[in-house]
């Protein structure tokens, strides 16, 4: 099994329940969901002409549609060779759930890493049992993919981007249609740090006893 990797880098997790944790991000290439406000549009297409050598996706430092193909074992070795110290891995994208992530998860867990996936909830999740699942549900997006009830049930955390009341109403409808486990953490994340979105998210989190996720890395201007 080979994985198309856009980039691998080490930073601080800026979103959700693991905010503040040192983390290695493994960004997979490819996503058909089509969110208009997506800030990683360079990961959407898997163009053969953009395939590069492995070393060119390690600590890439700039958004680009280039990608390299690595096996699970090569990914583990790349983390060791890069000298990363974090033990928390974030599988992100793109949409990482487009791929069978079990061989990768098994190799990473055997090497002592803890895994988290950030997913839109629109693809079947093929993960190790211990992988922490963060679903950021993408509703009514141009790609036409539906958020899956099995993803919502598997979610350890639901992190929902909001700018307007209609986004909260949409989440309410989703939670009715696809109820998560009682233990699942729900957080609202203001879109693009807009003041009105932040105010709405704070008000709603307090009223519902949900959590606020503020994309700390954007406030800190780190990757
Ligand atoms: S699912 Fe994620 S990567 Fe895909 S378009 Fe939406 S925000 Fe972008």
C-alpha cells in the first residue's frame, strides 16, 4: 500500500481537543469534497506531473500541489530521519479517509506514535481501533458527498466550522440524523477568525456546553 503524501511537518496542534500538543502532521493528497472556503485547495488533485521525490515533501514549508508516494514503513522512517520529537500524529489532507489507513496506523502505532485523523466524515473510515477520530462534517458541498452516520458514530470529536446561525442549524440537523456517542466532544470553530463568527461560536458553546476551537496556529502565525 502506497500513500500520496503532500507534506509532513512537525508543529503544535492548533485545533480541537489536542490543541497545544506537539504533533507531526501527515497531509495526504486528494480531496473531492470541494468546500468553497477550503484553505488547502492545493491538495485536491492527484496530478501525475506533480509527483516528486520523498525528501521534497518533508518540511516543505509552502503550500504546493506536489506529492510523493510512500509506504507506511517509508513514512515511519521519514519521521525518524527528520528527527521529530512529537509522538502525536495528525493524519490530515485533503481527505485522508479516501485511503485505507490501517497499514499506516499499525506501522505508526508499532513505532510508538498515537494517531488522530481529521476527516470530513464523507468516506468510510478504515483505521486502527485506537485512532482518535475528529470529524469536521462538510455538509452540502459541491462534491455532493454526504456525511456518513457510521463516521459520526465513530467520532471521538466533532469539530464544526461556523460563521452564521445557519451553520449551527445545519449541525443540529446532522446531530439528529446521525447521532454521535454520548462521550463525543462537540466543538465550534469560527471560520477565518471573523469577529462575528467568533462571537456566535462563543455564545453557542456556552449555551450548549460545547467547546470552542479557535485555530490557535493562525493566531500564532505558525504552520
Ligand atoms: S474536505 Fe477538507 S480538504 Fe476537502 S475541500 Fe473540504 S476543507 Fe478542503
